[in-house]
């Protein structure tokens, strides 16, 4: 089952962009290591950024189709880049959108300018102009109509809500290490960094279990009275089932809970249709019973839940190939969000291959934001990268959001439960009816508790 056939959907949109950004990263590293790097970096990076980075790096795909004179056709590339630049200067979050198609046609003495934004429902713009001198003002009108007048950069099913009461004074626990994941079993709560799982006792942490050898923990899950530990070592997954400080089982692949059972999968890096990519194996049942994960859903991110959106009740929720939150009843997709999900800092990547003069970054799979369900509400989070997304390997984030999707009719409406500037969120879970989110800001890590 090919769950993903692209590299890092959040910061990059195609393999060409990936190679360009990787090359820029190599240049940055080289200049800083040679001394007097700051002056070289500023001038060289600015040049490379402007001249080499394609518009698709910013994730909203702008496609311009022109029918008419040679004069019109010569403007195609400039219009694509100008639209991206104008959106950025207006603060529009481009990663929230998929595709903007602009069609410019010469119809007699009139130029017809049409635009279609791929949202649900779709948004459109039309204007007839006399000549090409009106294109600039028309692009501004289009951006205003499609993005700003209809609600601004967060228009896609996002309801503006007042800042959560007590966000600044909500309970939070500061941690003495950089945490990556959370889990709770009954009244017990656990938190992990890359090497150790700790039990949280009040506001103190007590070491419980340490990952063996070079294994690095990327996520932990509750499973009965056990903890499932998903880890990585080089370019492979490793999984452990632990009780207390004891390791009860281990697997040389990814194993995770789904409904009443454990499901396994593995990842393979390679070349598929000429694109550096990765592929998950077909999920296998390890123990218990689990629903089938639909084709195209991110395997490791999948959860099951009983929700009113499905006649049968049970649904699978995960991220689709476009990195959008989706719900399926196993037969069809019942709902798909129209905003991109972002990513977490945790990833597994292919081994680096020295290809001599050819620069080719290793393929990466980024762990998606965890999905949780409470009643008919879906809880997850998003990490924003802003302009820093163009250097994907640095994993720089400039804000994080805890999101709650609430059901309204046949749709799910996205609400921001809390926002944290200049930070990122590695994980968020439900603990006794509240959200517990890991927030990393500068060198500080804390667990933020939020009421729903």
C-alpha cells in the first residue's frame, strides 16, 4: 500500500524543490564552517533564495493557463511568482491551501481573467479587463476576494474564537528535558524524551524505562496496562511493549494500537516513478482486532473511533496523500479537511547515499500530528513554519496550534483551542477530559493543560 509518494509534504511540494533547498543547506553549512560565514551567508542565501527557489516551495500550487497572444503567454511565469509574493506580503498562510488555477483568455477585444481556488466549497473570481496593464490590479483584487474578504488566511473552515480563557494561567508543568511524546493509562501519565520514558508524579518526573542501544523514541501509546514505544534506529522502525521498567515484547518494525488490537507496518525507501519516496507495507494484525486502514491513509497516524458521522459508527481517521485530515468508514471517505496538517519534528529518513557530484537529499517520513477523539470532537495540533519551511532539514517552527474539530451537520469545523507563538508541539493527548499538549519554546519544554 503506497501511503505516501512524496517527500515531506509540509515544507516542500515536489522533488525539484527538495534538491534546491538541500543544495542551499549545503552551501549554508559550508560557508559557516569556513569562517566569516555570516557575511557570505546573507548575500549568497538571498541570491539563491530569489533565483532558485520555485514558487511551489510555499505549498499553494499556483497554475496559470493562458490562451491568446505571445505577449500574454510571456507573462505566465511572472504571474505565478507574483501571486505567491503578493500573498506572502499580505500574511496569507499558503500551506493552508492546495491549488489556485488562473485562466487568462483573449476573447476578441476583452481579456477574461478567471481564478478558481481549490477549497470546499470552491471559491472563484472573474473579471474582464481591456489590456495587460490591468493585470497587476486584477491580481490584487483576486487575492482580496479569495483570501481576505472571505475571512483572511485562516478562512478554510476555521472559526475565529476568542483566546481560551486562562491560557496564560492554565495549569502547566515545566520539564527538565526536551520531550517528544505523551501517554496516559488511567490516572497515570507518562512523558518521554528521545531515550527515556518517565512517569509524571505531580510536577516531578521519575525515570521508568530507557531505550536500548541507539534507538530513539519518537512516540509512545497506551495499550491496556502497557506502553507501546515507537522508536527508530538509522532508517528503520523499532517497537517495544513495556510494563513498568520491563520490556515484554519487541519488533523490528512499526507497531501501534488500533482499536482493540496491535497493527504492524514497515517503511521502505526507494525510487518510485522516478521520484525519491517511501512506501508503507500493507498493515498486518499482530494481536486483537482492528479495522482496515483505507488505501492512501497515513498508516501510523490512523486511529479508529465511534462517531455519529458514520451509520455504522466506527470510522478510521488519519491523513490522506495530500496531508489533510480525513475520515473514512472503510468504504468511502466521509469528510476531508481543506487545510494542510503540517508536521512534527520527528522523522525517519533513508540512509545518505554519496552520489559524487549529484546532490540528492535522503527521503524522509515525518511523523504526523497525533489525532485524538473525545465524543464527536477531533483533537490534533499544527506546527507552522512560515518562511523557514524552505530549509526543510532545519525543522524550524514559528508557532503551534492546538485544534479541535467540532461536528456541524455533515461537516467538521476547525477551531483553535490555543496558540503558542515561537514554539512547536511534538505531541498532544487527551487526559481525563482535558488536552495535554507538549510545547517546546526556545530551550524550555512544558506540558500545557487545556480545557475543551
